[in-house]
C-alpha cells in the first residue's frame, strides 16, 4: 500500500516512469500521448536537453540562496527576459513556486498597494463565477469553482463574483457577440456600484478560462470594456495567466490578443514547463513604486521565492518559447482546431469546440440543439479520463457547475513540439 497521500484516495494511479517528447510512459512501458501537458504545464514536451542542461548546470553551481540575503543571476536574467517580452508596463517580477502562490502574491500586493497610497478602505475583490485561481485560501476565495470551494467556504474571505464571458451559454438569441461581451463586462460596473467603488481593490480574471470551462476565450471587446471600467473607478486589473499564459494561446501572454494592459499578471505552469516548479507575479512600475516610496517592504514571502534552479529552468524555457515555439503553437493550434472540427464537428454530444493556440476545449452535451448537459450523476469526466488513459491519451476532462447548471468539457493542451500526425 502506497504511503503517498494521493488526491484520489480510491483510485490506483499508475507510476509515470519516463517522459519523451510528447509522450509519457508508465512503469509497465505503456505509452500515453500527453494531450493536456498535465494541466497545461509541459509546453516543451518531455526530456528537452537544453532545459535539462540548464537545470543541471545551475544546481551544480548554486542550487539555492535565500532572497533575504541575495538575488541571483538566473532570477535577474529571467526577470529581464519576461519584462522585455511582456506587453504594457509590466516592469517587476516576483518569482514563486507555482500558480496559487503567484495569485496569493498578486492579491496581497494589490491590497498593500492601496494601503501604501492611503486608501486602506479598499478591501473587496471582484472575480467571475466560472474561474479558478488556485487552491490556497485566498486564491480559492477569488475563484468561482463551486466544487473546489464549497467545503471551505466558511473559512474563506467572501469575494464578489460576476458572470463569466462564456458566449456558448450566455449569449442570447439575436444578441451580437460584441453586445454580449459589453453586457457581461458591465456587470463589473454594477457590482462596483453595489459595493461602493471606493471599497474595491481589483478585478481578477483569466483572459482565456482554463480549468473550469475548458479553454473559453473572451468575445471581442469584452476586456477592453473591463479595462475601461477598472480605470474609471481606479481599481487594479489582475490577469491570471497561470494556465493560458507562456505561449499557450499562440502569443506569449494571452492578454496581448485583447489589446489591453494589466496592472498585475500571474504566470506559472508553462514557465517551468514541468522541469522545475516556478510561477511569477508581474506588476507595473507604478504598483511597485508605491511600495518603494511607502513602507519599502512587500509584506509577503516564502522560503523558495526566486529559487535559482527554478529560474534557470525558466530561462531555458522562455528562450525556446520566444525563439519560435510560440508561433509554432499558434500554427499547430489552428491545425488542431481544424482536426477537432473535422472529427467531432457533427458529433451528437459535442456542443462546442473552442480555444486559442494549443489550448482547446470540447464541451460535451446530451443534446446539441438544446445544449442540455448530461446528468452530473453520470460522472462523465471520470469515464472519459479512464477511457482515454486506457487508449493511451492523457487529457483533462472536467465536470463543473456553471451558474447552477452542470457542464462537462475536455481540455486539450498538448506540447508545442507536437507533430501533425500526433
Ligand atoms: N490560476 C489558474 C488560472 C489555474 O489554472 C491554476 C491551476 O490550474 C492556478 C491558478 C493554480 O496554480 P497551481 O496549481 O500551480 O497552484
């Protein structure tokens, strides 16, 4: 009997033994196509010699140094790389070990920013019902995934949640997609007015929704309106690119495609590509300067922030992404969409095929015409996962509740190195 505390206590998981390119192999040698890169992590595939060499060299030279005493060359280099490639005024990078940590840091930085500039009355976050921002208590509170949250709701800070931008289910008959986007974006303004805009810190959103909806991009104009509302009421815009960032949608940052800038952006998953656990929070010079001019100290930190070996992996990964792999992701993503449409476009139980880059989702429905979902008691996601695994495909099926209505989807996020035949 295993002593590893697995998340699924009633499932016997196979041991992953070898990773090679776009494939994983279990201890019995069975091959799996890594169709979701874990959870949109393994963007380079497995066994990349350049990332491995970078990690090996760094761990031999300096594995770790605490950030209270030192910065490090790999952290400095990675911050420079990310700032150079980032849209807007993102100017400072705070390295952590994963996505939830990045989101916690973002929430705390946003709150501290307003304390530093003399607006301590700002205490509310507004986010969206169908979103996931991590499993630590602050990040979990900001997300809207009912299933992940419900047991912990009594011990979490209450967050205001507005509608997601989810055209497949939300756009009404006769409404243009632009008008739909404006309508749901305007929910932010209504919620600000309800709370009192002077009490709100920030709006938090994933540019392309990952785990809870399955690669749902916003409609044209939605985020422009969101940015306008944030600016009008002086609140910060925090974009969570933990899953959709680092090239996954065909541009290094997903929000580049919305023509907007953010005050704070979180990244993780693809940043380390699975070779090291690393995430980051990026913020504008203005936000950082408020701390520098005020207390001079960001009231937040973990032992492993700015980990040199993790940053060395990040440098090797970002070098590859910005060296042509993001463009490859965009091209392969279009091919994947076309292949999915050819295969499943008329399937009686596939209601929607969507996404950007190599970040694609299929929504599974009982009835294509009415969009009625399957009964959650069917446990469709478990069945799909089991069937896919037994057929040599690791993918990411999810069942979730959207505004009181159940929905099932499969998220695909294969490595950017995948080939046409794969
Ligand atoms: N934010 C988003 C958008 C995510 O998809 C996730 C994880 O799936 C997280 C945050 C949390 O990241 P992690 O699991 O690395 O803590």
